[in-house]
């Protein structure tokens, strides 16, 4: 699941999150850890312009700081940046941050990356917004080198060129998984050719089979091999019969019904689903996480 509180867009944030803070994040992360969730995720925005603030809000925790903080209070759940806009930073800087995180967390990092969409963020950091796709392509290649086993990584490209510069600590993992986010044709191609996984951006169920078929075709054409994780973001969920209006798009009901609905994703070729629960207070959310882990998860 993507964590609440750490990003508060009006598209998905619950009202109670506005007054929440670090202690709430800790309890939610621990609940996900206990419930057997595969990962907890945190977003990445540097600054939100006024023209977007009403919709996006300005609460966007830094993913490295947030995931490192939560690594210290969890034991097994993996830590996903969903997604890091890595083109805003030099890949050696990104590698230093995330390699240290993986080292401190005992090898639990999944590096989710994306191109970004807020022009003003790029402009204020003096990064070319129009070339963000090409820059991300090279960033992924550069990060492969910088997060690999070599103490002195090397990369020679159009935007970035480095060698002979050592970075330790190295990641705890021999290969940090890189999942590419986005649902545009360019993002799907990037995921297929350069990534270890794909994180769609809000694709509805009826669109996923076509996207997955294209992913497979592109990987075959590129000769890409090795494990590849296909993701999906589910509809909002509520385990049980809600006593309040959870919204018409929310899937609710007994565990068996929710599991049956979610198994349809696996039938499409999806490997992991990211869930979001409707809730009125933090304790309702942690209860939902626990119920899902105990009663729905085993049915998947």
C-alpha cells in the first residue's frame, strides 16, 4: 500500500489525515508489517506550485527520509518510492541516498521511478522539463551502475558522465529492483525495456490487459529477460459492511467477495496489487489493514 499522511492530494486523502503526523505513520507502517503486506510506499514532490495546490495539496513528505524513518520501526515490509522523480537530481546523489537507505534497512528497498509532471518543479531546479523522458531513460541506466556492486561505478551518457568516484556503503541487495511508473506509451516502453517492474498510474481494469500485452511484446522484442513484476492499483477497499458512505467506487463486503474480485487482477497477469482503504480515523485504517491481512490475504 501507499501510505496515507505522507501525501495528501484531494484525489485520495481522507479528512483525518490533515491532522496526522509521524506517530500515525509509525502505527500504520507497523500494522502493514504485521499484516504481511509486501511493501509500503511514499511519493516524491519537491514543491507544489500555487496553480496546483488546491488539488494536490502541499503535504508531500520526502520519500528517502520517510522510508528511512519507517525502516527503523518495521522488520520485514519492503520500502518503495512510488515514485521518485529521479530526473530532478543527479544520479550519484540519488544513488547515495537510496543505497544508504537499502544498507540501513537490510536490503528492503524497491526503487520506483517516474518522469514527473509538474513543470515548475523542474524549472526551479533548472532541469529541462521537455526532455524529462529522455533524462529518465538515462537516469535508470546510470542508477543501475551507481546502485550496483562496484564501489567506483561508471556511466558515460549524454546527460551524465562519471567514473572514478567511490560511494560506500553499497546497497545490501546485489540488485536493487527498479520499478518504472506511468501509463503513457513512453512509460510502458521504459518499464518493459529498462525496468524490473511496472507501476501503472490509475489504469482501470478494462485497460490493464492491453497494457500488459504490450509490456510483454516490448520485452520480447528487446530481448529483456529476468524477473519482472506487473503491478496494479485497486479500487478503494473496505473489509466488511460499512456503516457509513464509503463511495460508489469502493469495493466492500465479506473477505471472500473481496478476494474473488481481486483475484481477477491475477488472471490478467498482475503480480502485485496496491490497495487503499477507506477510513474515518487512523484506528479504523489499522483495523482494516489487520482484517485484510488476516482474512483477505490468505484467499489470494
